């Protein structure tokens, strides 16, 4: 130990005019050496966690509200169908569109068209009902239901019904049109095709060439009738043809009943041929040329048009898709068989 009284020890003592801090080297503070750094880090982590929880909670709330809004819209649409968009108290011409294939799963189904026709007939402001047709045909069953309902509604309400053909009115569409009091066409419209067909394919020859054996077991002699992988017997062919002839006869009777003396029947009238609008007028399959506006203005005398057409809404499409997904296997099996149209 150095003696403070020893003169030789003065050299190591700090001088009066020299700061004491100069004797040690200044060291910068690091985060780890800063006072309370652990607390600051924990606070940051806590705040970050709270922020993430808030964001997650807001997102869940947004998603729930979005789903709630979607369900409200679906419920609202499900409870309402497309209908008249104007005040139906004033005199007007009621319009029902028949477009596309006439089938049970389309917008030209008997279910939707009959509902639209009933609404149009029942409205007191509708002076007449106009069917605006643009269809290549479809199911004779659906067409027969619609034709019968038009006749019933005409007798009940006493209102005239007119058919206005745009591009095409063939087969089942014409089956419906003949229920109208008058049929208006464009000179270039396609009209007619009064016939019935059943289509399918036969692969028996191809299977023999490929060496493929068909193993079909049935309970019932004719259960495999019209199976495309089995040969068709003459008895089966005769039976199918007789059924087609019967449906064709029903079609012919409906046309004759609807057109009456106006029909100028020839050997080709019910052969399945189709004609232009100009030829259709000459043959008595249609009455005269005219558009929808012409009929409303010159025939009905009510230019105000109100559309009563029923269409599938969003909710119905969702339900149908869900049901289609559940029964996809069965539907696929059924649709693989030949269709009558």
C-alpha cells in the first residue's frame, strides 16, 4: 500500500486541476446495460400482442357481419321473385318471355312459366297477355302443361293471348304458341318442326372390334331397353316407334285444335319440317307479321309493357346447386339415357 505521506507517491495522485473522470475510459451504454430494459421489452411485446388481438377480433367481426349481410340478402331474394317492375294498376300489356330450352330445370320450365302466366292473367290492369317466344323447343311434357294452363286461364279470365315469335318457335315452343289467339312472326323467323324424336347411340359394333364384353344384368325382360351398349331388338324398336307416334299424334291434335280452319294442312305440315315466318303465315301456322311493340300498340292498344316473367333468383340457384351436388350420381345416370323432345 502506498503511504500518502511518502513524497514519492505524489506522482500517482490526481492533480488538483485534472478531472477525476479522466482517470477511467468512458464506456457506451448498451441496451442490455440500460436501466429497465427488460420492462421496456416486455411492454413492447404486450402492446404488440394486444394489437394483434384487436386486429383478429375486428377481422372476425367483419367476417361475421359480412356473412350476416349475405344471409339477409339471400333470404330477401328467396322471399321475392322477379315480377312486374311498374305500377300494375294502370292498363298495360302483360309480357311473359319463353326463351331457351323448355325443360324442368330451365327458366322456360312449366313451373316458372305457369306462375308468370297466372300473375299476368290475374292482374286487372293487364288488357292482354303476350308470350314473347324465342325457343328451339324441348320437353313435350312441359309444353303440354303450359298449353293446358293457357287454355284454362283464357276461359277463366276472358283475356286475349298473343304469341310473338322473335328468332325461333319450333317443336315444343310451337306446341305452346298454338294456345294463343293469334301468332305474330317476323318474316325471317323459324317456325314449325311439328314432330317428336328420341335420340341415342349404339356402341355394340365398336365394342366387338375392341373386344369389350358388356355385362348387364336386369330383372325384367325390357329393363335394359335402349341401353347403348346392348343390341336393339326389332320388338324394342317397334315399341319405341309406337310411343313416338302416340306423342306425335298428341302434338298434331293440339296444333289442329289451336289453329283450326286457319291451318292449311299439307303432306309436309306434320313431318317435322320447319319454315320461315313468311312461309308459316302462308301455311296458316302463323297469322301475320308483327313485333312485340306492334302488338301492344296496334292490337292490344296498350303500349305500356310490363314483364311478368319469373326467373331463378340467387337463392334458388344456390339451393339447386346444393341439391344437384347431393344427387349428382343419380342425375348423371338418368341423363345418360336417351331423351324425348
